[in-house]
C-alpha cells in the first residue's frame, strides 16, 4: 500500500502520482488542499471550482473530497506541491537540470509560473555561472526552463547556442547528441531559431560555393585566378586554394550524401582556412621590377602567393557572421506569442 504524505491534515484532495519515476521507491499519494491548488493554478481553479462543469469539481462539491490521479513526473510534482503548501523546509535549494526541466514542464502545463518563480530563481542561480559547462548535454532543456520561468539571460544564451550547435532534420532541430528541441516551447520560437540558423548558413555557404565555382570556371577556361609567376606556379596556387576550401567543407561534413550542417563547425573550418596563406607562401616566388619615385635604382622585389586565394575573404566572412549571431530576445518572443 502506498504511503500518503499529508501536506495538509485537513486536505480535501488526495493526489495519486502515477507518472514514470527514476526512483525505485517514490511517494505515490499526497493529501493536499484544493484551496492551495486553485489559488496557485488557473488550470486547477478551472477544474476544481464549484459548478466548473468538470467531473472533479462536481465530485469535490458533492462529497467534500476528491481523489485525483496525475501522470506527471512524481518527484517534480511533489516538489511543486510542497511549495504550494509552503513546506519550504522540505525543498532543496539545489535542483539538477533534468529536475528543473520536469518542474518547468509541469509549471507550464498547470500555469504555475507566478507562484513558482521565486523558487525557480533560486534553483537557476545555482547553475548560472557554470551554464556553459552543461550546454551541449542539456541546452534543449535550458531553452524550456528559461522560457517557462522567463529568464532573459539564459533564454538568449540557449537560443544562440541552438542556432550554432544544432542540425535540422524533418522540420526538427536536433542537438549534437541527437535530442529533439521543442518540448515545452512554442513552435514559433523553434521556427525563429531555425530561420536564423538557416540565414547564417546560407550567407556562408553561398559565398563558399561561389568561390569554388570561380576556381572551376577558371580551370575550364584555361585561365588561372592566380596571376603570379609562371603558369605552373599559378596552377599550383589555384589547386591549393581550391583544395583548402573543399577540405574545409569535408571536415564540416558538408560533402557527404546527407550533409550535417552545424553552423559552428562551418564557421570554425572557414576561419581555419586562413592557415592556407602560410602554405601558399612556399610556392616559388615571382620576381617583379618595381619603379618608385623614392628610389633611384631599379631593383627587383619579390612577391609570394600568400595573398592569393580566397582564404582571407572567407575568414573575414566567417568572423563577421560569428560576431553577428545573437540569441532571441525573450520580450520579442512574448510579444509574438501574445499577438
């Protein structure tokens, strides 16, 4: 027989916690006050008030007691019920991210934000300074937590991280660990993240493919983009430049049958292409005679190929895009949702 925790000795609702639990032994029944539930939650208020039209409200009014089964996470629901009954001595000031996420889902489901926000601020404060240490494993959880509890800073950071670190498959955002982003968050927010991610990717990739086409076109025309030295040196310079670009795409997993477009990887590889300049300088140098009004003698000056190729252009583009990436502003999202 399940133990019953009495959060209110005179409680008129017994809640059976039937949801899945990670613990082998978990409290499954809690005696609570309907007044606490209805004051804190518009959902419970609509369900339990007299003449509500719901079976639960009619039964509570008729016999003065109700047995209610909830299929939410038992541990998270128990924490919430304790807070609703001001049993603060029974609540830990530290919650791991997974538990915070489950609490956020329940808070969103039953409209408990206003009542839980003081506790949420305490729980989130324990993670605020080490937030980036857990971003890859739980960024999709943090987006929901920040949305439900309206944390401006974490919402902006997580949405930016999702723009940088996710892939898109079948209209869904997928993290590096293969987790789908979206539960507990309105579709419009996910759509906004997908749109920004795709916009930045298109900016980068259109320039990259344009450069590749330039090298391919010059090769087919028999004219090299490089203009230094003999044709053999020009061919070597163009080949190294084109190879560096395609190598960057390969390392970013963009040349496979099913390309994996992770924005941060593309930026990283295009910034690394700057190293190409160091390689090009070892191509045989070309000598030029340069006349200037400041010299009386005509003397040769040597130029190497480090300024050839597209590496500087692509590096600067990647750096510019990286600096331009911003997360979503919570206030803008709230206005969109309300409208």
